[in-house]
C-alpha cells in the first residue's frame, strides 16, 4: 500500500470522530430545547449544563480534527 493512500485512509478514519461529535451536539441541543419547553422555570439550571455538554463535545470534535490533520500533514 502506498504511504500517501494510508495517510488519507487514516485521516478519514480520524475525521469520523467529527461526525460523532456533530451527532452528539445535535442530541444535546435537542434535549435542551425539549427540557426548556417542558419546564421553562428550570431554564437557568438546565442551560448551564447544556452549554457544558456542548463545550465538552466540541472539544472531542476538535481533538479528532487535530488528529486527522496530524495524520495528513505530519512528516
């Protein structure tokens, strides 16, 4: 196997983590909107937890993207 094609396959596999993080972010905000719609009085309590979940999930996406770029462009 050519080393260049192996790099492309590895970067593609690492980029799958970005897809999973996108699905996770959608689930977080869907649940956040649903919980606020059910109980608007609990918005202040739920919103902070939702933003924390978003930040942690986004960090996973950035790590996966970093690994994909390292696989592609590292010497």
